[in-house]
C-alpha cells in the first residue's frame, strides 16, 4: 500500500457517534478527494463504523485513530482498519502495531520520541498535538537534524494553517476535522462535507 502520508494532503479525523452515518460520510469524503479516513476509537460505535466503511466503501482507505492498546490494534485490524494512528506510543503498543501488518503512525511531540522511533526503524509518525507542541516552527527546526523522519501533524490544524504545514519538507499530510463540521454531520448534509473535502484535497496544489 502507498504510504498513508502520500494518499492525500489531508486525512480527515472522524469521530462517529451514529454508525448509520459511517458509510455516507465516507462516501462524501472519498468523492471529495480524501480517501484516507481516520476513524477514532473514541465512541462505542467506532469499530462498527470501520467495519461498515471497509465493507461498503472499498475505495476508502479506512484507518483507526486514538489507538492506545494492543487489544485495540487487534480489534481495529479485525474490523477492517487498513492503517493505525496513535496519539503516543509505548514499546508494547509499537510492537503490536508492527505485528498487525498494516501501516501505522505512532504519535510524537518531542525530539527524543522521534529519535527513539528512528532507532526502532520507524520513519513515519504523527506529530501531536501539532499546534500546542510547537507547530510549523518546531517541525521546520527538526527537519535539518532529523531529515529521515516524516510526519502527519494533527491537532489545531485548519484550512488557514494547513498550507504552512504542507509546505514543510518533512510533512507528508495533515490530519484535521474542519471538513466535518458538527452541524453538517447532525443535519447529514453530505453534500457540504463533500464540498469541504474537495477544497481540502486541493491544498497540496497551493503550496
């Protein structure tokens, strides 16, 4: 599989409260040009949502986010997740993600964490919480000494600052929620979601 960082400039970070929304939401995102979809394991229906998307929207590359335990790794991959994202990592979690056989993005926010992952052979990571942890200035400053590390920054990123992140040499994509406004989800306005996704998918051409 192509690296998760190279599928699209933006990975939507999706919190699904109603499993019935999963498939139409995924179809809207894919139609808008955002095929990589991170469904966070923050709700009781998250695994059902991943399962539904994997079954009904094969053109989507559905992944699981907020993966915190080896058990969640197993359950997410069993549900059909094609990539895994964690806000941080431990050796046990990293071992489970590596053994799962799908791409994974362990979360980092410090240089020491990045170096520790590089030492373990991991070069693609989530930078979280991006804005709070130093934003573009931080990532730019570590590109020199650690050029082999590539990131998907997530946390505090929107359409205004996403191009700044995407212009950095060590950023492959960004994660965000702005194409999924709460009122659009509540109204099941999938056309609006698709339109916002289409705008987000064009951000790469702006940098």
